C-alpha cells in the first residue's frame, strides 16, 4: 500500500474526526442534566472500513511479540507470556486499540468507580483452570484454587441482596419471577431448572461434557451439537415450555449474555448458559458471582500490570519473511513494529479490515458472526433514591420478604426490553451508605437489524439516548419527570458499543472460517472471544492463553 505524508493524512482524517485514536466523545445536555456520550472504536472503525489512507511509518521498533488489543484475550496472552519468563519486559508489547481494556473498561465520576461494560464473573467451572489460576494469583481465590469448592475472598463475592425483580408492582428477591404466579407457571420453572441441572452432567460419546466453558473443551458428539441447528425458542416449544414468566426470564438471560433473545439464540447456546458453568464455592451459595465496583476492570488491570503498552491501533499487518510488520496509528503518526510473533486479539470484523483473512481460511462475507449493539449508561447520583415500600402480595412469611426487599446489586424490571441497573457501590461495606453512587443501566438492542441500530445510534440525539437510559430507572423512580430527575441525577455518561458482542445464532458452532482461525499456527495467531462465538471473559481469556502457549511451544 502506497503511503502518504502525515500532513495529507491529517487533512483527510480531520474531516472524519480521526486526529487521535482515543474513544470519540461528545458532551450534551438534556433537561439541564450533563450527558457525555462515548463511542469507543467507532471513528477508527469507520476509517478502516472506508479505506482512509494512512501515513508512512515515522518510527520503527523491534519486539519479539506484538499483541494487538488490550481486552481480555490480549491481556491474558501477555500475562501468560510474562509468567513464563521467556521474554524480557520490552520484548512483548500490547497495542491498546481504540479503547484500553475493551469491554472491561471502567470510569470514575466524583470518586465513584463504575463499569463501562462487563460487570460480573460467574464462579469459574472446574474446566476454567486458566481463570482459577488468575484469581488465585490475585487473591480472589484464597484456598483450594483447583478443587471443587475453592474459598473466595468475601469482598469480591457479591453481597446480599444480590438481585431483585419488579413484577406486578412489587419487588421480589431474585430475578426468576415468582410473585403472583400460579402453580402451573411455577411448576414449569421447576421442570426447566431440573432439566438444566441434569444437563450440567451430560456427557457425549467422546467422554467430554456436553456443555462446557471453555467451549473448546465441550463434547463434539453430533447428538448434542445438533441442538445448534434450532433456536432456543423452538427447543423450548418442543419441550412444552410455554409459561410467560419462564419465557421472559430465558429471553432476558439470553439478551443479557448474548445481546439477542430466545427467538434468535441457538438452542445449544441457550442451554449452555445454564448448563456449562456450575462453579461452586466453599463460602458462597450456588450461583454466586464475583464483582467489583468497576466491573471486570480489576482483572484486566492485574493482567496488564508491568506490561509494555503502546497506545494506538493497529491499521496494517503484513507477514514479511521471518517477521511480521504491524503499523500502529496514534495521534496521526505511525509506528511500525517489526516482530517475530503477532497475536491478533481484536474483533474479527476489525481484523478483516487490516489483514486479508482469506489466506487463513476465513471469508468475512461468509464467516463473520452478527454482533449485538449495547448502550451502557452510568448515572452519577447526588444521593440514593428513596425505595418505595410495597404492600405484601400474599400471606405467610414470603409476604414480609417481598415487603422488605431493599436496593440490590442488580435490579431488573419484569417485561422490560432493557436489562435493569447495577449499583456500583453495592460491594462497599460501610457503617452508612456513601454520599454518592453510580447506577449502571444496561440495554441491548435486539429488536432491530444490527446494522440499522448502529446507523441510528451514530446520530442519536441526547434526548433519544437519555430516553433509552431511563427505560427501567424512569419507571422505578419517576425520573421520566425532569424535575424529579434533577433532584437525584448529577451527571450521565453513556457508552455506545455498536459491536459489543458476538451473538450465537442457530448454526454458530458450525463456522468453518472460525475453526480455521482457531487452528492457525505460525507467526500470526488469533485470540478473541469471537473464536468461541460468545463474548464472555472465560472464552476470551482462553483464546489468549492458547495463543500464548503456541508461541511458547515454538521457542
């Protein structure tokens, strides 16, 4: 590719707002409330898509390993290489990408930290040895890291009350609906969860668990894999699951993890959500999760500790003899990395713009999975909102339990198209509530074509984005009323993630292009949750570990 001068590049880039690779940000105001909107990666992504000319390299730097992307996969790969002792500090470099930490990014407002993406980690399964190893090093696991029931640090185990659901005008503890439901609906729920529990122990004819995290260790038995050929909704109907409360909950779960509902989710992926993990703890109940005020960001902070980081985004990769050349753009200047090994730890739709993936068996036109768009909205509050006290909905002990359900870590509204909100200061144990807190509201856009959603979000007004943010909070606290809202809300930060996560639609397991990248060896390797088709930490970190181990095996 013929290069151009830095001045020529800046002239063309300025028209697109590309003078830097930092996340795009615009500041707005709505009803007198300050709103900041972040669009990480959008500008550079559009520049790559539009083949914006890049300047000639101004600098050159020789390294042993270049890791392109600072999300979970890239960070884990760097951590593994550092632990091996095979490379010196400056011999491995992480190229940050347009947003350091990717979907595990976090922020701070008025001293209160909060997540800008992923906010919890389920207890890792026995198969997720790599995750347990990390958590043990961090002190999150305190004893028996590879046993059936490790002991976890109490500060990281989510505190009670963990979650609650607003249903029929009343809060109930737990997100699975039970308030005001008839015996038939409750019986269907019990039958479904019993079936999922049995599937946790299902084994294929190859001796592997039918559902496992990481997916790469799951059974290849055709009988189980055939579930991927139908949707989760079709499988549920086939098995007589019709209760509205159950179907809503399962749809919510799929939207929460995959960004799509049960009508699109692969039946294999839908069952996998419930049957794959099964992690337990010696000091926590079944189904407990790990969380921090800033979501999963502390994991990434630990993985990147002591690593060499290069700010910028890879815009060109080329294998050249016994080296790989990587051009990294930062503030309009290009640094060329001359390296022995490259781990491409970026989403595949981005990688396809900077290297010809067809030479590795991946055809973007055929093999790219759909990606769901997300909006993550953080509300800095002047004070905690008052929690309405609802009248008991039934007789007996459960009535008082419903009556006294306080603010939880995760708060969900039944039948909502949004995914509820998380209280970022929930884990802070104090004698009294902190003066400020941040509520993080999540919304997955699953009712439109992803491309149409991304086009709409790119030009969305403050009013439109704010309205989406309030999908749940507005009804719960009356913040639809601007006067009421200003009493509580000091500032809002909205992060739009147009390609937040790969969505496991029916047939996602049978993707020959992804399979080819999984098996890739040589100087250029791939590592991202896209290789699993599920955007979860355990999968992303698994592929980062695999790539690092391949490099170590070559030495």
